C-alpha cells in the first residue's frame, strides 16, 4: 500500500522513527545546554540541538507537514 507521493507504509514508519529520534535528540541536547555551566559547552549543545531540530523540520516538511 502506497501513500503520500509513493511512499509505502514501511517508508512512513521508518521516517516516523527517524523523526522521533531527532525530536528526542533535540530535547536532550537542549536540556544539556540548560544545565551545563561552561559557555563553550552550552554553545556546542545548543548547536547540536539546532541541527537535530533542522533535521526534524526537514522530515516534517518532506512529509507535507506544513500544508
């Protein structure tokens, strides 16, 4: 069974799993950034969180989430 522009249900399941992983990684990096005392490490954790958020957003938009 295909949906969403030719993606199979298995494809959608894999993409959902990846989105879940990116969401959790973003939350974890954001939490670490808030608890770290060293400004350099805070910056690294914030950058990491932003990268995970960007990948989540890209997957969301790919699946048509902005419609």
